[in-house]
C-alpha cells in the first residue's frame, strides 16, 4: 500500500473516531445525572457552592456536610465547579452534565490547538484514542479534563511565543487540579528545557515560576482536606502514582507523536508506517488499561440511570436530617451519598474511596474510635458490601452492640430489609 493510501485510511479512522466521540458526548448530554465513578463529587460540590452563592452567603470555603464536618468546598476543581455553580439555577443538575461534556470536548480541542501538526490522518486518530482521554470521559473526571485542557492551551500559547498567556493558562490548570495537573506541568517544563535555546530556557523557568504562585493555596487545600489527612502515607503514595501515570498520557502521547514525526521525517520509507504503528500502540494500551481503570463499568455511564433506592429511606421516619451517616454501598456509584446530603444529612466521608476507608479493623475498639472521631450517628450497610470490599464493618457493629463499659461507642441495630441494614451509634467521650 502506498503512502497516500495509508494516509487516506488514517483520515477515515480519524473521522470514524471523531463521529464516535460526538455520539458519546451526545449520549452523555441526555442525562440529568451522569452516573459513573467520579461524577457525583461534581454534582455535590456544584450544588452546595451554588446554593451558598445564590443564597447570598458568597463563595464558601468549607462544606460541613462532608468529611465529618472538615471538608472543603473546593478540594480541587475551582474553575469548573465555581463557573458551573454560577449557572446552576438555569438548568439544575444538568448544568454539571453540560460542564462535563464541555471539559471533555475542550480537552480534545486543546490537544489539537497545542499540537496542530496532529490534526490529520493517523496522528489525529491516535490522539482520539488516547487512553487518558477515553478514561476521563467515561469516568467523569471533570476537574482533570478542565485542568488538562487549560494546561494544553498553555502549551499551545508557549509554542506560539505568548508566554504571558501560557503562564496564566498553566496557573488556571494547576489551580483546578493541583495533585495531577501540577506534576504533569512540572514534568513538561523539565522535558522541554533541553529543546529551548539558552535565553528561552531562563524565560520558560521565570514564567513557569509565576504560574506556580496561585497554585500554592490550591495545594494547601489539597493537603488539608480530610481525604488527605485521613489517609496513610502508603495510601497517599500509591494513589498518587496510580492516578498520575495513566493521566499523564494526555500530554505524553501527543508530544511523543510530534517527536516521532520529527524523527522519521527524513526516513520516507518508514514514515508512512509510523502513523499506523502509533495508532496500534495506543489501541493496545487502551485494551491493557481497560479493566484496571474500571472502564467496563464506567462505560455504562452512557446509558445508566441514577439509582433511586435511597430516596425511599430518605422519605421514611427512620431518616434523621442533620445526623452524620456512614453509608457503605457498592453498586450505585455514590448516587445515594449525593441524595443524602441534598436531603439535609451529613456524611462522615468525602466522595473519594480513600475517604470512605474500606478496610478490615484490628479490633472493636479501633473501629469504635474511628466512628467516634468522625462523629458518626448512623451506619448504613447495603447488600454484600463487606464481601465485595473484604471489610468487617458489620461484624464490628454487631460486637459493639454489647456496649461494654470500655467501648468508645455503642451500636444498636435499628432496621433491616433485603437491601440494607441500619445501626445507630452512641458515642462516648465526645
């Protein structure tokens, strides 16, 4: 097959993938609530910030109904969450859905703005099949898509010799997601330095340093959030690596394609096949990470409707607005957590899995101290939660029903049905 024929096939592959993206985003826009692994945190924070903002209380710092009263309104996501909160009265929850789609589309567009040489044929197809982009869309990573889009726009601005705009866009991207976008930006600057002339290296470092200044308070919110303070050092390190590695592909793949094109430019015989090879490698990588990134479940977000089972409980006399609940559930993608706080309840955790704390407890006293520290009033366990996550919350609650004099808390089973069990918790010693 000749070079032109190979390029035409690449154009067709890019066009087909572009249509697939348009169709997927259209499916997401059909939902008032997009239900996936990382979506509910967006709806919850935008709802709360909008309620406070339009209620005349200004932009909140804290979000006391999360994280046993210690959560922040913006642990990250300030740019998309705050802007969505401003417009939320116009469309309710659907405004968050729209912002999710705008973030995904913006990230795709920003990639081609930053690297215009990738807009055709196999290069475009490879970008559209980037595992980081596919995962962000299906999982619903709004702060990441917005932050990464701003960073890629900054890359485009720098390549067009507009350092001021590059610094501003980079700052906004890092502020939006300090834990992920800031390390990616740092890596991009370090790797770019050898390709810059000496006088531009100093300039790059100066402007990059300026972009870091507004990132400092945003990073402070991250490290002071309950999800960070409640996690062990090992958990923090593991989560940092497993989160950063797949997401850095958002910049690594397009930058790698540019370098690959430059390397093969003088090798006409090989250049024709580097595009299909890069596309095949991206497709293979997506297949490898499909299961580890939980994308089979996340892909259901294109059709999934929010579970309404929690609403029955929230409308019953058993529910106590204002109380702090520890809700342990498997299959609803945290929809019940959002429903509970909207009904006036509080949660002992944030929406992050690390904050929920899924583990086996060394003793009843350890578990009781954990419940007391988080000011838990009720524990609600759904279905086979313990079996799925290999936890022993339920057994510890049964043991704490004995209410020994030395126990940090006493528990009492209040209600049970074929879907959930509810315990009340009486705390001792504050």
